[in-house]
C-alpha cells in the first residue's frame, strides 16, 4: 500500500516546532471560515488568541478554549509577546542553553585536580565535583566541559 504524500507545510511546521498538537480543537470562527488562517500553525493560533482578547475584548477563558489551548498557555504567550513581540511566540529549544552546572570555577578546579593527579578518571572527577561543590553531574558532562576548555586553549 503506498504511503500517503506528506504535506510540506506540516513538515516545515513540525521541524520548526510550530505544529499545533491539537489543531482539531481550534474552533475560532476565523480559522473555521477562512483558508488564510491555518489551525495547524501554532504561532498564528497563539497570535490570534492574544488578539481576540486584546482587540476584540474576548475573555481569556473563551479565547483559550476557542484556540484549543489552556489559560496558562494564554498567559505564557502573552508574557512572551509583551517581552519580545511576534518572534517570541516561536518555540524555544527545550533544555538548558549551556553547561549550567559546570561553571568556569568548577572546570578550573577539575583542571587543577588533573594537573596534580593526571591518573584521575571520570568517576573520581564526578566525586570531586560532588564533594567540593555539592553538584551532581554526569561524567560525560565533565568530559565535554574539559574538551571544550582544551579546544579553547588551542
């Protein structure tokens, strides 16, 4: 049986993290009546949800429900929009943005420990960080942080 052709717009929205998880829940009249509005486009859905409240005076509960989102989602979108405009409605990459546990101070302590005792392995370094800084960290995080430092030194 041949596989159905995928929609390039859906593929793009999915890649960008902008695909509405439940487009069927969008019941707002503009999205139902017009081809211009795409209920699969989460950024467009969020913007129109905000606009319904701000411009049309719709209640937050009614607007969120009409766009298939929750009230907390409305308030998150509102805060993001007020802080950064339309681009702020685009999804952010999940997870930490940097090696937040292994600060320069911690990496410096690891380098010093390795200079004094080059035979230290990843497990000993994990224990050292836990004892000295009270931070639980994975051995691979330590290996990557040390490799980044080494790369910077070159």
